[in-house]
């Protein structure tokens, strides 16, 4: 028994030594490397058009709308785990909104500013560039909620709407985040942070949803230290998490109070830009993707979308995985992008 323990300690030490050697030889960790060109800028926002070597086979361009939380770079972690590259390979013409990093001067930005301002301006840029009356939207998480609201207010500009791990019915108690949010004082939170919610605060909250996750990360790091490729995979994900931007206080306040606490969206009582958001105004084809093991946006928050819109051409797609695994997991590379591309291709007339 003693000899076995000594051998295990020796093996672990050898692995750590090799791991530190590997760390010392690693190149700069790079994410979001798929070539793209900036085509529009407004305040902190940048609109990118992904470069293509060949013409798109799906003619209607798509605009990717990511959440304000974290950054879009999770969609393009590395060449063999890039949702964006997969979409390009499948023939899509892809644009993406990079929200940038808010500063104190952005503290008063509202949902109206983001939805009727920034998103609408980007949609119009793409429409003008392609001389198209309507474009497609592919949206993720909070960006999906924004896109649902946008489509309800501007249905005349959207041909097809793809929502992925998107909360629309906030009445659920299936997710810990949804239960916590119902009792939080978001006015005091915004005021306490002087109108700018730090990304670090949000990440700590996400970590508390799965308390053992940090320990699991430490174990994973030790296990992959001597494997360069696996270690780079781990570090890319950690880099993405570390880049989490702050949140404009007024937008955060309205999103949390009007949606998480009052559930106004599915009640058709949400007011954005002085207009009531009625989900029945959505009549375009909709593909709603949810993740079965999603602890951030549980299925019960996503599935109701199709029950609350007027569209007759609508599909709810169940993906066996978690909130992030939908986009970066091995299964995702073979399943999600093809499903989205096929949906759009069939309706590209």
C-alpha cells in the first residue's frame, strides 16, 4: 500500500513537471480567429461580416445577435469548435454584432437603445448592403430574447428567426437563477455599482449556480496539464470567461425587473421604446432551439416561445446538452449548425 501511494505521488509530480514545461512552451492563446471585416460601428458596437472564399449558397444574409453577458467569442473558440465557421462552411453569409465593453458613459443605455437602436441599425446596414427587404436573425440566450422583442416590433424586416437557449417565459422555477432573481432588489444593485454591473459580479453569480464547478475545473486542469491540445482547449474557454464585459445598468435593471420578476414578455405587456411588445406580431418562420441540460436557461423558459407567436411555420428543436455545450461540444459540431442551415435553406426563396 505504501509503495503504491509513493508511486502515485511520484507520477503526479512527474505530470506536474511535464505540465509546467508544456505551459512554458504554449503560444499566445487565441480565440475568435475566423477572418472577418468590420462593416459598421456605433458607440462601442462593431458589426462584422465574416469573409467567404466562395459565394454563399443560402442567399439571405444572417445577423448573429449574441447576449450582452460574456462575448460572442464562444461561438468561435477554435477552428474545430467554431459554430460560426460551421455556418460559413454550410453556405451562410454571416454578420455578427460585437457589443463591445460598456463604460460609465453607457450606464443609461436601455433595452430600447439596444433593440430599436443598435439591433435595428445593424439590420438596416445588412439590408442595404444586400438590397434585401428582409434578413435572417440567429440569436443566442439574452440576444435571443432581444431578437424576439425586435421581431415582434419589426416583423417586416425579418425573414426567419432562429432562437437558441433563449428565455421567453420567466415564470419558471426550474433554474436557480430564475428563483434568485425573483427576490433580488435590482434597483439597489444598480445603484450600488454606480450604474455599471461588473462582469466579474455576474460570473461569480453563475459560479454559485454550480458550486462544484470550480473544483471540477481544477481537476480538469491538472488532468490536461501534460497534453498541449487539451490544455489549449481549456485555456481558450477560460479566456472567454475572463473577458466578460460589464452591463449597462439601466438595460440590466429593466431586463431583470420586467422579465425575470414580472414576466411581461409572454404576457404581451412589455413596453420597449414606448411600444407594447406583442408576441402575436411574430409571423415569420421560427426555429427555437433549447438545451435539455441547460442550468442557466431551463427548457421550461424556452419551449413556450412557439406557443405564444402567430407563426404557422415554427419548430422547437431539442438539443441534448448544456447551455454552452450546444455551441462548443463535439456533438454540436455535427448537429446544431447543420440543423440551422437546413432550416434556412428550405425557406431561402
